[in-house]
C-alpha cells in the first residue's frame, strides 16, 4: 500500500476491504513520507519495519527484487492525487498489478500518458469506483442491459456533501487542505473528487459514454482555488439527455449519491445512503422495490456481490471488498469471476469528462468529451 497513513480516510477503508475475503494480505507499505507517521501506520497495519518505507519508489524497488513467492504482487495506491500517475507507472514498470484510488491522475494529460504506458498491462489495473461494488448497482446494470427500461431517454445523477460549506482547509483539516490545493488535487476540486463517481455511475449503469457536456462550475469562496460546487447538462452517446450535480457545500448533506434512469418502458432509482434497495417503476407508475436478497437478485449480483442473507445490511466497505475480491480472482485467472470491474478505461473517461466540463464552464458552450 502506498499512502493511507495516520489521519487518512481511505487507507483504513482499503485495508479492511482488501483483507475481508482472505485473498489479499498486506505485506509492505509506504504509508507516509514522515518517518514517525509511517512507522505508526506500519505497526497498526501489521507490516514489519523491513518492509515499510517513507520512499514509495524505494519500496517498490525492494519488493521487485525479492524472489517470486515472497514479493508483493499487487500495489494499492491511496495517496493524494498528485502521485497517482507517477506511482502507477512505477508499479506497472516493476511488474506489479495495480489498484488505484480515483482519479487516475491529476488531469487528462497525465491519464493519457499513463494509459499509453499501461497498454500492455490493461487487464492488471483496476480503479476504486467503490459504489460500483454494491450488489444493487450491479443488479441495476444487469437489468438495464437486459432491456427492462426500454430505450434510455433521460438520466439524473447527483452527489452532494456539506463538509466544505465552511473554509475548513484553514482550520487544520488535512483532507480539505490537499483536496482544495491544485498542486495536489489536480485541475478540479469537487468535480474531480466526487463528480467523477456520479459520471462513472451513469456510464457504468447505462453502458453508454457521455459524449457532450455543458457545465457550470464554481468556488464558493474567493480564497478557494478549485471548484466546490457544480452542475452539468450532458448527452449520452445513444442520444439520451442527462443532468449531473456535484457539490461539497450543501450544508447538512453527508454522502448523498443518487441516480435515476428513465426509459421508454419505465424508470430505475438507487441511492447510496439506502444502498440495499433499488426501485423500478413501470410506465403506468407501478413501483417495485428490490432488496439485497438472493431471492430477488439475478447473477452475478446475487452470487458475486451479496455477502449476507436478505435483511442484513451491507455497506461501503463491503462494496469496496467486492471489487478487491473480483480483482484478486481475476489476477488468479478464476473462471468463475463475473463481477464487472472498473478499469483504466473508466479512469480515463472520468478525467476526459472533467477536462471537457472545465472547458465548458470557461467557454459557456457544449464541449465534446474526448479520451
């Protein structure tokens, strides 16, 4: 693991998720560039001092030099955005498989360069679009692919939080400090942080790419250099229209990711804060609520994504664990694995979307999304 030291949100989440199925063992880590913080994280994670380092590249070199069967095989990157591309390239060049937090890079230029270098390793890369690991999201994707909604006509998606409604980056909040710093976060703030989850959810569920976007992005404070609030109109490649809202200044909202898709035969709705339910509504207005239960779901959602009997809530860490498990099985060549995984292409699409949205917000025009 690279990143995820003391104070990190994603580090402990990834460690718990990766370990959940007993398929992945954490054996080495560069958790922090600070010696004391790195040592504390290594102790907490059960990693020996000999296999931890404040220098991520040096750690990768040491691991790559170990004999087969002793060296690490998979690198998980949970550090801030500014090192994603560089460390991804370093890991792949040394023969490691890669599980990287989103975004794949700080901007589309870095992402394209990474994609070019990773051409021979594309099946050994996964990106942490955690919400795609929820059973009901996998089920929704399968239902839409089966034509339950008919011809797709409109999509609405929103992801709203309230934690940046005040200038907390000035008050010692480390998460806010790097996420509002262009040098570390990248070209976009809110859209690049949570808006890409909304964008990737639309493409994952619909099976279509976003072809054009008209966006309005802003910062709520003069001193904040990156967007913290935004909305966009978009068009899918198949012709459907859509709206996307991404905001971190909606005071009171915690982690409200919601998506609705409307077709010629009906609609489908899913909300991350009620992840075990999926609502289908037919053209006459009759609604059916599907629950996370083996009796209600089809394969692969029931077989690959559900972990407990119906009525037992499963959440965010389990969703991420589903992606880790699926990736581990894929790397081992398991024939039974069927869960859809977010790939490097999904990461590239997200940054192409952000790039187009930023241009659109500047020019006040429709902009084509180009990989």
